[in-house]
C-alpha cells in the first residue's frame, strides 16, 4: 500500500514539475486540481440542475445571453487573430511545428493565446448553465457534456506542456468556427422573429465537421513523419477528434437526414 501511495505521489509530482516553466505561474495551470474541481462542479450541475429547475419558472435571460454570445464572438475573433498572426510572423509550418519554449516575444505571444483558449473553455461551460436555467434540458446531450467537459483537460494539458507548436492549428480552427457559432447563438437568442434568418444552421454543423476532419488529418500526419512534437499528444488528439467526429456525424444524421426523411414518409 505504501509503495502504491508513494508511486502515486511521485507521478503527481511529475505532473506538477514537468510542465512548461513559462506557463506554470499562470492561473489554473500549475496543478490539475483546480480544473478537476471545475469539472466535478460542472458534472454536479448537469446532474442536479434539472431537478432544481423542475419546480421553478424557466428564465428567459435574453439580454444576458445576447451579451454573453457577443462577448464570445469578440473573444473568439481575438484568439483567431492571435493564432493566425503569431503563426505567420513566427513562420510556423502547417505540417510540422515544434513548440517554441523560449521567452521570445512570439514564443510568449503564442503561449498566451493558448492560455486564453484554455480559459475560454471554462467560460463556455456557461453554455450548459444557461440551457438548464432556460429548461432546455433536451439540448444538454451526451455530445454537449462530453465536448464541453473534455476540452477542459485537453487544453489544460496543452497549456501545461505544449503551449504552441502543432497545437496552434486546433485553437486557430476552433476559434474561427466559434465566431460563427456564437454569432448564430446571439441571433437565435433574439427570439422567433429571427428564425427565418437562421437557415444556415445546417451549414454551421458542416463547418464543424470540416474542422474535425482537418484537425484529424493534421494530427495524424505527424504520426507517420519525423517531427519534434510529442507523438503522445498527436495520438491523443487524433483519437479524441475521431470520437467527436463520430458523435457529430450521429447528430448530423438524426437532425438533418433522418428527421427530414421521416417527415417525407
């Protein structure tokens, strides 16, 4: 027992001490405990929130949602700009890019936007909170919870160990997609009068699928080539993206193909 405990403690100390010295002092990065606490609280909210709201009136939150979604459009735009411009100025390769662990201006700029991207994933947990408060429990699907919850740990580890390099491509693409996604949410939150302007919802899902395919291709390429970026991270990204791709394809099929077919029969 003592030996097992000692090995566990050694492994935990390794997790703490083997990170990037530049990002370790930044909020929520050094230890996995804060993000684990956030994740646990999120799961409790998902499990208990609907019961709490069952005997209560649904909240409209129209002004709050508009402010939140527009703020997320602004944050996503900022992150996309930073990922794109920093990678161009640093002459990043889209095929093989190791992490710049230096304290150069561009190295630190890329690390900072990676942190902001990680922090945005914490903010995005509010998506679920708002759905529960508005009693839209049917939208809190396994895909929704899995995606929001898992991104916390994915990007905590990214900022902790590889803030930049190949990882920039994921952050850049995802930020770009989220500009349109939160723009859609902002319009949808204005009420039924906006529904006729939201004909492009299906194309937003297609854009998300294209993003996942691009990330899968990008991460898998370096599994078969020599590139000084950790294979473990590329493998983890590839497997994770495949899981998301399967879930998004299932969502697309049931939302846009199966339901349309059922209406015609």
